[in-house]
């Protein structure tokens, strides 16, 4: 499990450390660095899986470098793999002698010692403790239109893409290989969207080929195409499908966890997520929200509050560090405590 994320010169993060738990919620105003922290965890996950753009890191470096800055951009993670403490750092920096060129390096420290490699991708990294610490990340910011779209089965192990595309083909694969997992997805969707009675997966035209589409049997409406279902139902389906996909995600990154969900549905979805985390020792969830209903489903020590300093860089504190947290924790809910003061007032402070 990743216990801490450390970012330097990454987008709005000049020098940011964020402690993580089994379930962690990021809150704060728009543009305060919440989503970019998820993107950093996703990039580390792709490095662990070997899919980071090692062949030409220049576009990625230029896109993600801290605004108005220069020098080395680094993403670091610290955590445990088994009983071992592990640290991983992915860094990209301009090469002084070669203007326009970027050097990437990957370093990790585990029980076997320190490993520091530059240039090409270290083939041994995915199987190392460092690779196992960061791999298995799945980033989701679902879009209802993309979730509802029929999708082709492009590989034996299809994935739900970040915007939700591919949900139908992944769901079809799960139904074929693991009916019990399909039924768990159905049950989760029913709990969050009670009007759903059952879910169907059928073959359908998808682009130039034959793929799969989803339909719902609702109370009073049988065989409803996914395109006619509510956005909240579709988002819940995509998230539930991604959680039960193979290989199973180890780090679930949910941007705007409350997206399109009724307040009661938001609370139920968080309850279902928490049950999944409790049932799986290897599952970790990091989510963002602007919803006070979602925030109230988390404990103070699970919430990280983001704010911008006057120079535009990111500051982060835990909600339990709010100056009134000890005095008011038995009086105010987490959402009420969060809204008591502007984030910048206490997260950044007078010096910011």
C-alpha cells in the first residue's frame, strides 16, 4: 500500500507531500491540485506496468512541469510491500548539454537495497518490490455517454478506460468468466440505483465491428438501452465494473466520486466502496469530491484538504489539522468543519 505521495515541480505541485490511507478523500476548490495528485499516482502506476512513455518523455515533461518552473520533475511514493518498506521515485529533467532533450530516471529502495537507473525502462522493475508498490492503479473520471457506448472486445483482458469507455466489453468478459463477480456488480448497482432490477449484456455493432452493449431492466421499463439510463446509474456501473475487472485494481483513483449521483446514492456508493476495501487487503481508494455528503462518509483523518498559495502552488493538510477540529469534532460533521473556514485561511496560513 502507498502510504505517502511526494510531488516536486509537477503541475501545480511545487513541493507537496500527501499521506494516504486505505481510503483517502481529497477536497478543496477547483484548480487546487486534487486531480493532478490522482494523475501522479496513475503515472507511477503506468511506470510500474511498463506503459509510461519511456521512448520519448519530452511531451509528457513539458505538459506536466510546474508552471513557470524548470529543472527536475519528480513523482515519489513511499509504502509497504509485505513487511518491507519501499520507496519509488520517477524523475524527468532537462539535459543541460542537449537543449530540448529530457532525461528520465527511475529509482527505488527496497529490502535488497537501492536501485537507480537512467535512460531506458528497467525491465526488472515490474517484478521488483518498487514495481509492486505502484502498479495496479486505475484512474476513472467517467463520462455517461462513453460508458453507454457499445464497445469492441479488443483484447482477452479488456479494461474500462478512464472515461468509462469499454464498460460493456469488460462486463461481458466478467459475465462469461466469473458469474459471481457479475452478480456482485449487479447487486452494487441495485443498492446505489434501486430502480435497477437486472443488467443485460448483448452483442451490438461497435464502430466497424461487432462488440457489446449494456441494457437495463428497470421497474416498469424492460430492456432499456444504456443510452437511456440515468448518468448516475451508468457511472455506478462503470465504477463497479472497473473494481471487479481482471486484473483487479490495487489502487482505485476516482475523480469526482459524487459525479451524477443523488446524495443518498453518494452515501451508499461510499458504503459499498468501504465494504470492498475491508474485504480486500490489497485494495486502496483515493477519491476527489466537492460533495459534503461524500465528505461526511469519511473520518477526519481520511480527508486531505487542498488549497492554493498566493504563488499558485499547492498546499495540503489533513482535515483533522483544522485549528478547531479537536474542539468541535463532536459538534460538527466533517463537512461542516470543512466549510467553517476558507481552505486557504488555515491550510496555507498567513505566510502563504
